């Protein structure tokens, strides 16, 4: 996780882009037996909620990752998923950066619409600017907003089939796109070697139209 933040911090300095500045109030590594009603190994929460047993609720945007007990197995799983066209990158930081990109997308939404949820801390950062719709309302709308069959063929080609799943698809397309761009700009040992935004020039025009929809919610 620390390596991912170092890479993002460097990219933020080099590009002056908010895309590399995630909103992450807390980050926790966890044992699966301590989770409350969550099955994923890695996730970012869009709303304040209980996550771990015997702990208080975590703030909106907090990121969680299962404790890595065997780095070789972790790396192998990520690489295998990439080779099977499940995910957009086989870099060992891909899973971590993916969750941090979810927090960036949450930040983009709440910056535009305000938060409107039950977390006082997040409400103070992102007051609602529109009485008709809050950022949390937009988050709920996006849960079931999908792309067409033709668009999903393009998404599958560029990002792999994980980003074609119907639930939270806008979130997943955003997270997988910038995971790909960032990881493609990192060396094997996570040192930045290029501007990830330059990777946008290599994406198909059909995909850029999809990304435009994701960014202009």
C-alpha cells in the first residue's frame, strides 16, 4: 500500500492532476474473519458503515485490503487474472491502485454534487451544492447504470471482462482505466517511468467516448 501511495504522490507532482490524489480517510489491512457482511478481498466504501468486528464505523472513502501472507501467490494471482483478460494490468500494485482509484471517483462525485450522507466529517469536506441531488444520490444511481453490448465489447478489449460486470460499472470502468494507465507507467519495482496520462493517446476512440461518459456524470 505504501508503494502505491508513493507512486501516486510522484505522479501527482509530475502531472498536477487530481486523478492521483485519492480521498482516503483510513486504510486497513484485515483478516477475513473480522469482516462484517463483506466478501471481497479489496474494497473501498462509498458511505460510512461498519466494516470490521469490534470497531467503530469507518468513514466514506476508506480502503480495505486483505492481509497479504504470501507475496508470490499474490503476484501470481494478479498476473494470471491479467493474462486471462480478467483485469487491465498484471502489475503487483494493480489491486491496490484499483481501490485507490475508486476513492478518486468518489471524490470527483462528491466534489461536484456534495456528499449528503450521514458522515459529519465527509459532509464538512463536501457540502451539498444542489438541493435536488446529492453525491450519494448519484452513487446510488450509478450502481445500476450500464453500458450497451457494443460498448462492453470495447471495454472488454481494453480493460478485460471485470469492468463489463453490470453492478457499479461506471465505478469499475473508471478504476480499471486509471489502474491500467498508472501501472503501465510504472516499472516492475513501482518506479514511475512515464506520464500515465500519455497512455490516453493509445486508447481507441470508441473507448475514449465511453470514458467521457464515466467522467461526465
